[in-house]
């Protein structure tokens, strides 16, 4: 189903505002009620709230391990600001796309803004992560601790990639019977 052009911005703003608010609210609640490093079981050891402060990047990888003195916060300020600008420009230029593409980009925005907000407001502690899942098998054991912003980004990327694959598959002609180039 195609999303009408005028409604794409309503979707973008609503998803961004709601997503950013929920990300901020959950992080605030966890910081106010949990002790860092002490897990709170939600569903046994399968799903826990575990407050950690991530000063690194994706999956807690800290580039200062390879490059001592690397300005992690400044890198993420610039990277996140550039990502926000690129997302808005890309979204604006989307023409007649299907809703998964619009929703995917709309979900990435509050994810990028939520983690950027953590770094700007609390540069000394980094990003608040708190969801710990343990599925009990590789590669999900242990799985990095995450937050709603990370989930938004992940779901957004999956939606965009699945829509790009769907579009690519729909462009390929259906395979018909093989033709003999030599003829009769």
C-alpha cells in the first residue's frame, strides 16, 4: 500500500515524537529506579532490566581501545547530526514509496535522536542501555544490552532493507522457459 504524499510527514513527526518520548521515559525510569549493574528479572534470566552506561558505540564497542584518546562523544555528535540531516533529506526525496520505507526511516529518527540526547545531556556517562535478553544460544548469548532507541534503529533498518529487496525482486522479469539462442 502506498502512503499518500501529504501523510508521510504526519507519520514521520508522530513516530519521531512518540518514539523519542518513549525512549526518554524508559531511560529516565530505569535510571531513577535501578542500581547500575544489578539485574531485575522480568522473565527469569531470559529478559532482565540491567542498567549500564554505554560510553562506546554499537554493541558497546569503544574505539578508545584501539585509538587511545579518541573523542567518542564528539564523533557521535557529528555522526548523529549528519545522520539526522541525511534521514530528513532522504525522506523528503522519497517519491511514491510504500509504507514500510516511510516507517523504517521514521523509526530510525527517534533512535538516532534518543541516543544523541543521552550523549549531549550526560557526556560523562554515555548512553543508557537497560534491556538484557538471553536466548541461551549463540549469537544471542550473551546479547549486548540495548534500549528502545537501538530497537527503533534495528527495526527501521530491517524494514528499509526488506522493502529494498522487495522492490528489487519486483523489477526482475519472471523467469520463463529458456530460449535457444541458435534457433531451429
